[in-house]
């Protein structure tokens, strides 16, 4: 996955959020099961806005969270790949 791709949320995803516990439930309209994101995963979801690329998301997270293990780059890349594989996000340059 390249780091210069700006990601956006798929238009086919419905979401329900609880702000008090930083949780968001996502359901792609073609899926049978929702995906529930909590904590850092929900924060990453919030950063997916169609303008920020993977590097921007990582930079924002590095400001907020300590990366003592040095794994943030690989973890964010894997997480974004997982969201893309579930069709929850898509490249912002993709046609609507």
C-alpha cells in the first residue's frame, strides 16, 4: 500500500457513533456483520477524510499517541489495508 494515497470513507457505509466511549459501528451495505472500532481504530476512522493520506494519518497519531515499539507505521498500514479490503474505505481519487 502506498503512503501517498488519500483515503475516504465509502459512500456505501453506514455508521453509528458513541462519543462518550469513542466507539463507532460501521456496516457496509453489502455486508452481513458490522465492524466496531474503538479507541485508536475509531480515531483513525475520524482521520479518514478524503484529504489526508497514510503519512498524514500517521503524523497525526504520532502527535497523540506514544509509539514506544516503533510499530505505528506498519500497524496503520495494515489497518487501512483491512478497511479497504472490507470496502469501508477507498482511494479518494476513485470515482463515486
